[in-house]
C-alpha cells in the first residue's frame, strides 16, 4: 500500500510541477506574463487544492479510501492531458484546477490508511518512505520533465499541430490510467481502528474536528500558518530555479531540468528521511517536533543566504536543492504529529487542514512572490534569483518566530493524548 501510494504521489508531483519547466515556452505561446505563470503554477492550483481537500478528507474519514484515490488519479491525469490543448490563460487555469482536485486526495488518504495499518511506534518508517519516494519528484519532476521534453521534440514531427510544450503535457498525463489499474489490483481498503478513548473514557466524535482544533488553538493556529509559509520557501525555489538557469546561466529547457533535478533529488530524499528519523528519535511528547522544525528552517536560511550571495551556477543549484531539503521538514513532521498526537477519526481532516495551509500559502504564495518581488531588483537577469532567495530569508525568520510561539501549545496537545509514544518506545 505504501509503495503504490508513493508511486502515485511521485506522478502527482510530475503532473503538478511540469508547468514550472515549461514556463517560458507556455508564456511565449499564450502571451502570458511571469505573474500569470505564477498563478498557474501556484495560487490557481493551490486555491482549488485547498478548498477541495476538506470535503475530500471528510469522505476519506468515512468512505472507501482506495476508490477515492483511484478517482482522483483519473481526474488529475485527464486534466493534465487536456492542458496540452488549452488556448488561453483562463482555459489552462480551469484545467489546473482539475489537476488540483484530483491530487487533493492522496496525502490525507495515506495518513489515514497508515494510522489504521500500523501501530503507533511503527508509523514513522512507512510515512517517511511514502514522502521520500513521492517527493523525489519535487526535484525528479524536472529530470523526468527533461526526458519528456526530449521525447516530445522527437515525436513532434508526427504531431505537427502540437507545440512541444503541448505534446509534453499529453505525454506526462497519459500514464494515469495504468496507475489506477495498479492501485485497484494491489491495494485493499484497510480496516479502520477504533478511536482512542479520552481520559474520561469517551471517544472522539467523527464531527469534532473543529472542536478539537479550537481546544488546542494555541498549537494549531501558529503551526498551520508556519506550515504554509515553510512550504512556500521550497515552492519559491523549485518553481523558478529552472527559469533562473535559463535566463541567468544560458541553459536550455531540458538542460535546466536535468541540472536542478539531479542535485535536488538526493537532497530532498535525504532530507525527508532524515527529518522523519529525527522527529521519531526525539519523540512527540516534548519539544521534539519543534526542535526538528527549527533545524530544518535553519538549514533553509543558510541555503538562501548562499544562493543570495552566489554568482556561480553550481552554487546556485546546490543552494536551491538544500533549500528544498530544509523546507521539506514540515510535511513529514506534521504528518507524523497528526498520526501520533490526534484522534484516529480526525486524521484525514486534520491533515487536509494542514494541506489547506500548504496550498494557499505554500504553493499559492511561494511561486507567485518571486516574480512580484523581482522588479524591485531592477532589469538584471539576476533579478529573479535575488527575489527568490530574499523571499526565503525574510519569511524563514518569520517562520522561526511562529514555531517558537506554538511550542507551548504543542506540549499541551501531546500531554492531552494518553496514547502518545515517547522517543525510543
């Protein structure tokens, strides 16, 4: 189950981020600005992803999660293929919304299914494997996208009416049907665990997500906000680094994907596995999650400072990869916190709210902020690079303040759960 959902997550990232690699070609063909591309890569996708995630998560907490995932894969794949035939910004925006609706099902389903299939002390490893093998496509989307662009260029004479970027989107979206067959043939719906009794002996109502969050608002409010802005740091980098390599360092489209992806993939995978291991090692009852997050943000700030000062191509690429690895601390840590410290019947919904923050702030603001800030740095080809890393430096400091603000609230949340596991248990 973990392996199949990781494969699906990998392809979802491929479908999601392929637009970042094709940004210049799409802009020229459809006469779009960088700001419009930022909306397509970020906010246009994120808004629908976040709004769709809540009703989808309610279904996942009650219905058949495997069938829900299968339908989501079909929807996002069909919309990716159809994006290759879009004729305007508005048409592409609608189809990106369809991709977002389909992809909103995956991570809440995984968090819920792992919690039902594994004992609390065994959940860290499958969650880390899913996130590591899936998020390899955060960087791998650019490497695979480079191959997809080359395949599209090779096939283009046979499809003369389709530009290379259009044919690339068709190629990327087609494997979805095979993935659905793989899912339905290999994964069965897990049996749901009963809710953990509270100290007074009662169980958690299936309709109590808002009540639970209100009772622990001192944790959830700052952490959800920090989660969103933390995710936005990585999105700012991998949404625009391929374009930075094209504009500032003379790469072609496929070459920029290979260069960034080949460095970003190992950094992101190693980061995801390390953060999951570290928070498991430090435990969930005390300051372990907060300390793990602060270490990740510190690495992100170091990478942003290096990227801001660098003029060398290799340093820029490595700094961006480390930035993605550092900012990637949020998803594995919070997924494990949801599994360990919250009621089972609320897992999908609490994760969906986190993804709401990650979508609206993370994938919404992250890709859009650099092109908005770039004019402040003049007309230099380095303006976009300076905008990306400056955004990360400023917002990273704000995230650290928010994490420290929410730390006491998390300790109270952990202490309120009688089933929470200590480090090394």
